[in-house]
C-alpha cells in the first residue's frame, strides 16, 4: 500500500513555497514523524513529516521547485516490502561488464546532477559524502573549487581570477527586501536619538544575578529591562502603539512586542504577545526560546506575525549607532546599541560611565516629533532608574 505525502496546508497569507531539501531518497526507509523534506516560504520553513513507517517509493518534484499548499510531494510504500532493483526479463544475473558499469554509476542528488551536467564533470572523480556514497551538491562544488585552484597554481602566468557567484534570493530574504522597501515607500520615517547610562541596570543585574538565575532558571539580560521600559512609554504615548490603515488610525488596546532576531536565513521578528502581562523572567524565557528556535527555522508563522511595536539590538553585533527601519504596519521601532564606556558630566564632574546610544525610528504621519522625543526620553529615564519599574512611577 502506498500513501501520499503532501505539502502542509499553508495559511491564507502564504501562496506557495520552495522545496529546498529532500532528506530522503527513493529506496530509503523512513519512520512515522521523520522529516522527509523542508519547504521554505517567505516567512517560515515548514518541515514535512512522514505519515507512516515505510520506504520512500517516489519523489514527485525536485529541490528548488515551487510547490503549492497540499500538493503531493512523494509516495511512501507502507507494505513493509523491500524495494529491489528491477531484474531483466530472463531473470539472469548481470555479467561482469554490466556489474562494473552499475557500480561505477554513483547516486546523484538532483542539485548535484545539475552541476555535473553544467560543468561536464566525470562522476568517477567525485567522492560522495552522502548516505551510501551518494554525491551531494557540496561534493561537486568541492571538486570544482579544487580544479580551479590547481589550474591557477599550475600556470605561473595566471593572474588572480575575478570570480562572481550568482545565487537566487531565498524567499525569506526576498520578503525582507520587499518589506524594507514597503516601509521606505509607504511611511514618513524619521529617527530621534538619545543615550542611556547603563550603570544602574548593570549594578542591579550584578547584585541579583545569582539569585535570579537560581529562582527563575534563566539569565537576567538587558532586553527584559528595555521591553518593560518600552511598555511604560507606550502606555504614555498610545500613538506609538498604533498603526495606519487607509485613512484610519488604529489604536491597539494590547501590547505585542516584536524582538528582532538574526538567523542564518535572515532577520525574523518573533512577537511577545500581551507583553504587558508578562513578568521579566517570562520575557527572558520567551526571548531565549525564540532565539534558539529561530536558528533552527523552527518558529511558527503565528509567532512571527503581527506585533504593535518592535525592538532591535544591533549592539550584540558591535553596532554603535544606527537608524532602524520600521516593521510595517507598525509605527515605531527602538534600536539598542553597544554599551561603551564614555566620559559624561555628572554634577559638574567628568566621570566614565557605560553608555548606550538609543535610536527611535517612527512614522511621522502619526507621531509628531515632540511625542517621539518624549517617548525616547521616557525609556531613557526608566533605564537609568529601573526602580521605577517596581514602583510603577
């Protein structure tokens, strides 16, 4: 008996996807729940699991193909029979010449086969690193690079080769590009700057770090302080938590805070739903969980959709100052940066303090400059006096 493996049912906002990886090939055994393929959309990567134990009977599309919602991708033989190579009609064993020919023909992954044909390569020279000696795309690229190096080194008159590599954008990267252009074209983006003395927060973290981790099982980071500070500021300036829809301003009565996370595939912004109802430990745990799962493309579509305000921390990469771009249709985004010891004046004396530049980008169509500056000052004041968070002042 054969069963069909289909693309997951996409949400309405996702029209199609790209089949990026086959984890199994015809003849491979597969267990129920084991991933057979990955499908990348412009928002998330879907893992396609097998619905039963069996043997992969047939793959109906190739890596790189565009697939639709609930499209049949593969067939699994669940009869328990082992798929064997077809025998000739005379049921005779192949002769030595045929055996040698069969053994000399390695299995090729579809992406590897394409490269072999384009570069006219001899598969006998390629060592397959896949299961059963299967030749993967990486194996072919290794041979191509090796041949290029040998050619250059063998000819003393060869000058440096100006190489170019053209690859299509991933769906996520294309979507990021689309949304950034959308933000630039459809909003009047302006940025205001300030700086915060991080010494009070650093002292608080140092004093209570061990007790906090012991009780809550999570590290006390800077992000939870900024989320809480942003929430207090958003309550004072509701237009920052609002968005424009047509000719209307929509004031949101809830606070869903997006936290920008960098991944190998690009930037994603998972959302802390009803962040105003979360304690600092809950915020830290949720951010940690999002960060870990984002690296493995394991975030769900719902987790990265929506949000009323966003925070991005370029400081983790060493950024000193930047102008963050809005995450449409949101009207504001807070940019954090690297903490750097700098001389500042306190009570007419020059002292060294750990300072962080803050940047607040906003949609000037809905937020005036006065409110934008006051909003950022409110965050600065809370960060520089975090006791405010406890006393609700």
